[in-house]
C-alpha cells in the first residue's frame, strides 16, 4: 500500500514511517502544509493519507477536501491523540495514536480492503 503520512512532529513521522515500512508499505512523510496541499493536487497517487493530530484541524480539513477532489479513491485516516478528541475532519476512519502501531496497521488494512 502507498501511504502519505502527515504530521508537524518529525519524530512521530519517523516512527510511523519505520513501522509502516517494516510492515511492507511504501511511505512518503510530509511535515508542512504547503507540501501536503501541493501533493494533494499533484498526480501522485496514494492509497491512504494519514493525518496526525499534530496537523491543525483546519489544515487537515482542507487537505481532506483537496484529496477527495483530486484523488477520490484515496482513503483518509485521522490519528487522534486520545479518546474523546475527535476533530472536525471528515476522515474515512479514525484511530487513536495511544492504541499503538497494531491498531494503526489494523485500520489501514480495513480501509484498504
């Protein structure tokens, strides 16, 4: 699966990239709004976009809209920090980061099925 991982926290990006690549996925990590918006409007295709809670809700909403417009088949997964903090982002699925990498991998398989 080709995954775009988005966060403003580089440490989280590196950790997620390592976990996802270890599970056999191709991962591109971005840490700036400008690059995320440009990628959303580019011809580059991703199966899934991971939007981290460290990325602002407004930017996450805008990125989701851009991906849905340019790449309607791309699934969006929002990674919340803790339970009860569901953002105003219309993602296909949500996962809580504190549930760990197993939960993230499970959700990715579910959205890609």
